[in-house]
């Protein structure tokens, strides 16, 4: 049995390396295009996201995050901050996790920044640790049932979408979003 563990780990690392190429856009124009497509995909298929997008001060779009793990795991992707129709910077999302997990997957996520507090925080910090600073609500089906344009009171709303791959996970995670100068 011990002989199978390194083989599985080697396979997992190989899968991560293969799919991780998609997480890193080759150029800013590639990242901009991928971010626009991801935002369009989300808002055209999710009416709540579409409603929130109309009220957001800015939107942080990570079109492709790649995650892999076996007990210890990680995820990485690059994104675009847009305010109005203007690109306001490029960011990366780095996650470390520990716990019961195995597999690899990719997904995208969008964070709608709803007020000046959230926008100021992302501009003035050297990294936004999710769970510290402005309140981020991850919108799933249960949360979405209770949201409307009149009940939006939090600083930011995040939507995870386009999940692909297989990842069994029950883990403690920490995500940090940091500005990058050149994607």
C-alpha cells in the first residue's frame, strides 16, 4: 500500500502541472479576454449574479483557478479588477489548505465589490486575506434564495462557477488576493 501512495502523488502532481498551464494567462490581453468571457458566462447564467453586478462598484474576476491536493493542497490563478469598463489592475489568488482532501480541479470565481470600503481595502493593502478586512459572502444556492437587490448589505459577494475535475475535500483553507504588476 505504501508503494501506491508515491505513485498517486506523482500522478496528482502531473495532473496539476498539466492543467495549471490554463490557470496562467500568457498575456494581459489573454487574461482580459478570459475575464470578460468568465464574467459574461456567470452573469448570463445566474440572475442573482447579474443583479449584483449592476450594483457593484468594481468586480474582481478570476477566470481560472487550478486546485490540487493530497492532505496538503493549494490553488492558484490570476485575475482582473474592473471598475466600470476600465481595467484597474491585475491580481493573483493563492490558497493553501490542509485537511482531508485528494484530487485536482479547476474553477473560476468572481468577487463583486459593493462599496468604497471594499474597493479601498483592495487598493491599499498588500494582499487581501479572505476572512480579514471587508466581509465577503460566498453565494451558493442557499444564500442566493435570500438575496435581492434590496437586501445587499455586505462589502463583497463571491460566486464560484465552472467547476471541472474531481476534488474530494474537507479542509481548512486560507486565500490571499494580491496585486501583481504583470500577469
